[in-house]
C-alpha cells in the first residue's frame, strides 16, 4: 500500500470521528488536555500487566499450550517495541492528533476482538494489533505534550501527570486484572479497554486543534527504512523475550537478536542514503536524545528485572497467590504516583532535567538495593516494604524527566520520532534486562531450584539490577549542565559632552 493511500485512509477515518464531534470547539482547557493525555498513557501501560493474572484462565478456556501461552503477553510487547519508530514518524508526517485518534481506535477494535477470541491465533493477533495501537499512541502522546504545553512549569507539570498516569496504569493492571478475572471472567481484561479508548478518541477531536501538517511534510516517507527498522526492532525484542525459554543458542534466541541488530545496521546505512529518512542520522548527535535513549534502556531493564524477580520471590518463595503478588506492588506504585504528581514538577522547575533525573535514578537504585538485601528464605512482605517504597518513590521522580530529555533541542517536526527512539530503546532495554536476570537466576540456582537456592539466585540477579540502575544514573551525567542565568546588563554610561577646545580637529580624525 502506497503512503498516500495509507494517509487517505487515516484521514477518512478521522473525518468520520470529526463529524460526531463537530459541535464542540477543537481547543479546550489546560485541564482537559492534561487529563486526556494522561488517560492515553494509562491505557497503554494498563495492558502491560492486566493479562498476567488472567493467563491461567485464558490458557484453559482458549486452548493455549504451556509453551504458547506466554505470547498473550509477548505479542503485545514485541509488536509495540517493533513499530514505535514507524509510529513516531507517522505522528510527525500525518499529524499528532490524527495518529493519536487512530491508535486509540485500533486499541478499542483489537480489545473487542480479543475479548471474543475463541482460539489462540485470534487472541495473539488481537494482542499484536493492540501493540500497533500502542506504537502509534505513545509517540503521538508525547508529541502532543510538547506542542500543547509551553516549555517550563506548564510542560513540566504535563510530563509529571503523564508519568503518574503510567504508574497508575501499571498498578491498576495488576489489581484490575485479578478483580475482573475473578468476578466477570478473563474476557473483561480486554473489554475494559473498549470504552476507555473510544471515549478518549472522540474527546481528542474535541480537545486538540486540527493538525496543521502541510503537504510538503508528507512527501517522501521513507517506506524502506520504516520496514527495515520495524523488522529489525521486532526481531531484537522477539529474541530477547524468547531467549530465556527457547535457549540462547536457538533460532528464536541469540540468532534472532543478531539478525535484528544486522537489520538495524542496514537501516542506518539506508537512512544515510535517503533524501527523507525515517530517522535523520543527525538526531543521534543530539546529546539530550542520546542520553534519554541510554537512560531509558538501562532504567527499563532494571525495572523489568524488579517486577520479575519480586513476583517470582513472592509466589515461589513466600507462597503468595497471583492476586496477592499483584497487590504487593500497590503501595510502591501509589507512592510513585504521588512523587510524580507532587514532587517531580517542582524539582524540574527548581533543578532542571539533569539534576532531577540523576537524583530520581539514584533514589531508585537505593530502593532496589534495599529490596534485594531483604530477600531471604524466611522473610516477609514487611521486610521488603521499605525498599519497595523507596524504589517506587525514586521511579516516580525519574520517569517523566527521562522522556522530557528526549525532546531537548529537537525540532518540533521531529518530536514524534524522538519520542519513538527513546521508547524503542526502552522496550528493547526492558526485554534484554529481563533476559539477563533470568539467565543469572538459572546460572546461579539452576532451572528447578527452590527454597534457599532459589532465593540466592534471585538475590544475585537483584544485585545485577542494582548495578544496571547505577549505570543509568551515570549516563545522566552526560547531559549538559544548565547554563547559568545571564548577568543583568549594566546601564550604559551617560554621554559626556566635550568642550569645544577638547574636540579634535577634522584633520586629526582617522579615516
């Protein structure tokens, strides 16, 4: 399908939504815009966790095997990570509001199909389409933040709210997944997305101004680059997700990662030769964006490790149920929301991105260390809670400035692809970080470890996660320090009129 045809189809879909919403003005208040962007982030992060508790019921009722059941989770993560660059450039070329609406409608349609799925193939396909929706929605949301909120306190508050909504989605995913599965059935972990996404799509047409991308900006979309980048990113995430289970020497493990890396190298070559690149290579020289990518990679790798290691410890070592393990994350997630909403924006206003981000990441590292130091065969949740709370507090501070850094010095027309670059490295970092800690656990404790041996393996992998978090803090230091305020200009001296005798003669003035 040609790009112009693709653009026409998207424009027609947006017009259908606009007809329903045409009675309301496109611009709205600050609060409505903020709430809508927060809702979009909530929807995307909700789907990371909401299906975990429902997996046993999905496996037995839909007919998944033990080996294929993980794809209910992995299909979403792999496709989301693989399509982010495409989604970011689409937001830049087609318009942020248009892509935002299409991403939400894809989410709603895929969630509806997933809830009615009667076989594994249909459900996995629905999860993949949800991933495409998320890949369109995430960079479009961040681009809307940059274009709808002025730099400074207003934008800082917007990013803080966006980060808090992400924390709320992660927390609600674990809790809501258990409640819906227990009382309404596994189908409702998908159906719950439908009204949220539809309401947000129609509200977006009312709240945000019509896109102003001109025809010149839509010409020359780098379709070969988009296909190569999408396939390469997908293979890297796929290999990282499948490696621990399929074996790193298998085709689905390291070979898949290697093929993805090779394709990404080809992608860079193609981008250096095309007139309208998907990702202009000069963007990699932007220090703020490069730092954001590095921090997102390491920070998400550590975060994914904490979720996996703590969940495994609670269920396998302490005997928690899946719902109890999900509830265990509620206190740190709530504290993360509070720190994101109440502390991050004031710190950004006072300290700027560099100092706020490094402090947030270091606090997260301290909390991670305290958490894994409390791991023992006869420990309790109360021993884990102090470290968990510090971990959540630091994460709430660090998350939004991490992505605010990605937009530093980036042209307005490239904010979408900048956000996509940071989010792509974040997804790859999460998948690889999880693969690393699983490999450490297996190497330390074995594949069938239990009791003290399992706890030792989990604790050792936890210290690896701490080291990864410290690396993220060191990467932040590469950011430029904020320039000191310019000194106030001194008043010009008053003109002095020379007496006639002191004035030089015309012949004495140099030519």
